[in-house]
């Protein structure tokens, strides 16, 4: 914990010292054999936000650069379920701090993905984890609110008896019956462009524009289209109310995927290539800097991607600064070598092809001459 | 681009470089003292089916010692057919340019890598008696190519020992001191020491007086005069 805190503090000092209220996207990247440092990324993001910067957290970043339901399906749900189980195990070990941290990260992740597209079970389990945390903190009102949220997310779900004690299952069933008996709320979803898939609480419900009736309470909405970045909404519906949400779907992120960037950054010889891949991501997210966090042995490497052209650069102080347990590296992009607008004589391809043709002709002539003329020798007359 | 240029240069270098065997014919002096008095050599290479190539190799001084019987330079001829015989003739002339003192002839059946040797031989069983003397003190600043001819006669012009046509003598006339083979009039056994001789140069554009030399010595088969 102390190591992580010092890392976050150091990174915070570095970044905040060179940028005034920058827009920063934090991207945790995996490295060979190592998971993305999600917790460190979230800590860094939280501290940067606390110091006045505008930060897109890792969950939001990943959600926004995904296309359609990419990375938000059943695999994503399984990862969140594993994190929930781990948080519960931590709570069982009375490690409340770790469990709370994991729950916060889960909240960001799930909200950032608009509940995802992997079913409602993960949402229900997350709410029950939060309820358990509130209960162990003797916050009964909060515990009740999370129970209602769990019911609202999964009104038709039956809790797993192997994971939940009988009293919790009974409580869930009673509350569900109460909410289902209340007047449903109506949620209308409109998207631009239209015809996007509308997923509510992890379940596909309709194609936009459309209206659906829901159990009163909190609901997470995700509108996805194969050619656009998903739009998400977090709404709280009162019984009998009708709420409309309009979601604008932005053009999909067309840069290198996180997996591709991870592989480039992991290779020192291709790190500059990774920088160039982070650059379009910064433009897409409309941020000044992308801070990629990569686990590297017992250290963490912070890669500060260069800003897009015309924006303020992260100062050289970041490059030269030394951070305990972290290496800060200012990435430099590969210079653009566009040749589309160059005249033909300025293109290397022209000279390459021309040179090849000339060489071929010369070689052909010489070979022809050599093949047609008889072999000759040289005579030298001299004294010893 | 660099690769293309590199390949091109390498290709040109490879194709333009010397191909085929390279034969060296080494010329060795004769076993006797017949090479003494040679002012220069004429090398003629006669490839079969091609025009003969002749080169004159003239140094700054004639051969005055047996061990100095060497070509002043080398002759190199390229583009010779390797499967046809080549005849090489080397002739050593005195300052007259017409009197050969040594000669050698070699026929190379085909060019194969390696060294060949050709030993020069006395050009004739009896060579003209050699007279060596310096001409510079008579010519002063007269250039060699301004001289049309030179004659050597006994005192009072009673008997002409030698007439040299400088046009025929070509470059062989220029090495100093001049070494001339005197066909007749001098005792080949060295009995004409202290004989006075008159040297006359014909150079129309320059006033050259007749010169008088006296044979002073008979050393190693040649007369020396001053």
C-alpha cells in the first residue's frame, strides 16, 4: 500500500507540476504475464481529480475507445464477477479497506460500461457487495439502498444459494416483491444515429428509439452500434415516471487497440510506435495527455504520451524526473512521413524504382557484352 | 535507394573490372656484356589476328653495367585473346636507334595466369665497337628534337665513322651520355686510345659548332671519349 501510495504521489507531482488543469486520460496497460494495474490507475486518477485536473478514468477510457460491445460482453462480466468474489473474500478476511477499494473500482468500471452487455447478474452481485460493505459499516440506510439497487438491476434474478446466505436471499426476494408491485417507470431511449442496440442493466432490450418499462430504481443504459463508440447513461427512475434519455454516439475509435498498444509498449524497440498509437487515442478522447501505466517487474512504468499537435506538451521535467518504484518516460512519436502530397521527383519510391531500372539496364548491357565477347586476358612485359 | 546504388556500383565494378588471366613476361638481361650501350628497348607484342603493338622504353642513360640491363618501364596490353598465340619481341638499341645490341623473342601459345621469363641475347655474334661520350657540352641549350643528324669522323674529316639520322633514332638518341656502335674504323680490341674525333651536329635552327673529342679509355669493351 505504501509503495502504491508513493508511486501515486510521485506521479501526481510530476504530472501536476507541468500541466495546469490538463485533461488527462489514464490507461492501465497489461504487460507480459502481468495484469493491468487497475487499482494504481484509479488511485492516480482520483488524486489527479482531487488536484483540479480533468481526468478520464481508466474504466471510462476503456469504455470510450471500445467499439460496439467490444470488451463489454460475457468475458468482461466474468472479470467483474471474479473481482466481486475477491472483494468478498477480502471482506471475509476483515480487510475492509481492500474490499472498499475494489468496490470503488468496480463501480467505475460498471458505470463506465453502462452496465455492460454481459447480463444483469454482475450488477446485482456488485450491489450486494456494496450492501455487505454498508452492513459491516453499520450503515443500514445505505445497505437498504444497495439492496433496492440490486433488485432494480435484476428483478427476475434468483440469487445463487452457494454464494448468498438464506437470510440474504429471503431479504432480496421480499424486496423484489415489493418493488415489482409498485407502479413501473418508463424509460425512453433515443440515439443519434438511430437503430442502436439498447442494453439496460446488462440485458439487450430494444433498438433505439424505444421505450421500456422498468422497476423503479437505478438503471444503467448502454447504447451500442458496430460503427460507433457506445453511449452510456445512469438513470434513477421513480415509480410511475417517464424519463427520456438522448444519447449521441460518437464515431468509433479507429486507432490501435489496447492489446496492440500493450504489445508495442512491451517491446522497447517499438515503444515509439506505441507513442504514436497513443496519440490518436488522445485526440479521440479530446485530452491533452494520455498516461499509460505499465507494470514492469517490481516497478511501474509511466508512459506519458505526447499531446496531439497544437496542444501543450508535457514538460521535459517529466522525462528527467526520477520516481521511486516508477519510471517516467516521455514518449516521442514516430515522425510523420506522409508522401502523398509530395511531387513525384521528391518521392523515394520514384528514385528507388528508377534506380532499379537503370541498374537493370546497365547490368543487362554488361552481361550481354560479356556473353557475346570472347574471353580476354592481360599481358604485362617488365623487368624483375 | 542506397541499396540500389550500392548494387549498381558493385555490379558496374564487377563487370568493369579486369577479367581473364593476367600474364607477366619478365625480361632478363643476357648472360654476357652485350647489353652495355643499349640506350633503350623496343617491345613489340604481336597477337595472332591483331595488329602488333610497339612500345619504346627509353631511360635517361644507356646501360653501362651488365646488372643494369632492365626495361626502364613496363608494357601492359589488355584485351588479348587468351586462346591465340602471342609473340613478344624485345630489342635493345644503341643511341642510333637502328643498331640492335640485344634481342629476345618469346611466343606465348595462350594466356594463362602466371609469370613467364624471356632472356635477352646478343643481337649478332659481332657487335659494333661502342663509343661513349657526352654531347651536352657541344649542344648547350639545343633541344634534342632540334637536331636532325649527327656524324662522327676522324680528325680533319678524313673518314666518317658514323652517321646518325635522329629521325630514325627516335627517342634512343636522347639518353646521355650517348652510346654509339661504330661499325668500322675503330679497333675492337682497344688500340685506338688517344684518337681524336670530330663530332658534327646538324640543327638548322641553332648555331652548333663542331666538337672535338679524344678517346681516353678502353674499359669493358667500350671506348670512352671526352
